[in-house]
C-alpha cells in the first residue's frame, strides 16, 4: 500500500512507489493498493491479506532519504481505543480491527524521511534516486512472507 499526497513532492513517495510496482510485471500476484492520504484499512483491505507493506514519507527526524522499517503488532496498538470512525488512519484502523475481533495482517511500514513536502508534482532528486533501494526493500519483505 502506498500512502501520500502526490501534489506535495516527497509526500507522494508512497503513491510513486506503487505506480512503479504496477508498471513492473514482477509484482503479479501482489495486491497493490493506493491508500491515498488517509487510508481506512477496514475498507481497503481484503480479509485474506496476511502481510501489509505500507510505503510512506515518514518524518522521523533523520536526514532526508533515511529509510525506516517499522513493524506494527496488535500488542503495541491494542491498548488505546480508536479515536474516530471518520477518517481513520492506519493505526486507528488496526485498533478498530482489534476491537472488532478481526484478524489484522502483519504490518510493516517502509518510511522514507522526506527532503521537501512543499507543493510540487515531482519527488526531489535525492528521494527519486532511492526508488530502486525502496523497491529492493519491498522485494525482501515479500520474500520473507513466503
């Protein structure tokens, strides 16, 4: 699942990655989802998905281009109640799934520290140059699922 706003330069990274994946024939059999800017997993996910890989720009305080890998587990999101049923985010959706007794998938977030999230249609050159590395990271995640 790619998340982001393609109108805000590096914030559109997740959407750009899924576009690259759709244009490549090696991802047949992988469900590629455009999560937009506020994905509601309850409406976007097929109940048969066992692993969800989310790609997004992520402000973690590192240098632009820093790659983050985060694992989200029911055990580290289940304690807090969901905040809203309108405009649910990823964590809120996972919390809601847990509260409803639904099986949530294994979730891995591949986040990239953005360089520029101002208005613009193109990724910055430094983030654009990371696309092969991001796709390789996704490939490793997919291989670890089998």
